[in-house]
C-alpha cells in the first residue's frame, strides 16, 4: 500500500492549507474519501472515472451528497475524458490528476483553475508527463512522487 498511496500527505496538506471548496478529480479511489474528509460542508467534489465497473464500486463505498461521480469512457484515439472538465459550470480550487491521459487532463485543468487554485499530479516522476507540462507550470511542491503546481 505504501507507495501506491504516497500522494495522501501532499493532497491532504493542500486541501486543508488551501481551504479547497470546489474540487475535481480524475481517478476516484483512495483520494475520494480523503478529499471528502477535508471538504467543508458547503464543498463539492466531482470525480471522473473511465471504468464503469470501478465507478460502481466507488459509488457503493462512498455515500456523500457533496460528491458527483461521472463515467467517461476512454477510447484509443478520441475521448471526452480529459476535456469533460471544460463543461463544468465552475472553476476549481484544487484539481487532482490520478486517472488516464494525465497530460491531457493537466492541460484541460489549467483552463478550469481558480486564480489561486492548484493542480496535484500523482506519479509525477514520469518523464513523459513532466517534459510536456513543465514549460507551462509553476511548481509549488514536489514530494512523494506528487507534484503541486499552477499555471506559469
């Protein structure tokens, strides 16, 4: 379990430190409960999952009115998975990227971030992610293979 959920202390710190109220996540799982624990009563969490079976397991394990879960399939070439955030009516205080197509998700997330919002990217040591996004971001923290940043 150790490394798999290494993002937890970083994510929790930024949720609390940043007083995150509107949160988006790609890839619900261990992060979902952690986010909901840190959210204020008037907060909201929107999660996007690509796998319908996993989404049903997540839905069965989490009962919280502040949480909305959407399933968005990922096909090989064309997908609405990353860009579905652009349809959200609001911008977000914190966006957690831990699902599929992470680079695409980061670029979409940058467009829906509140002025002082942050993006938290899990598995950030993957060079294929950082090479593409580094020219566009201002790094705020890197710890436990988790990168916290906002637009440059």
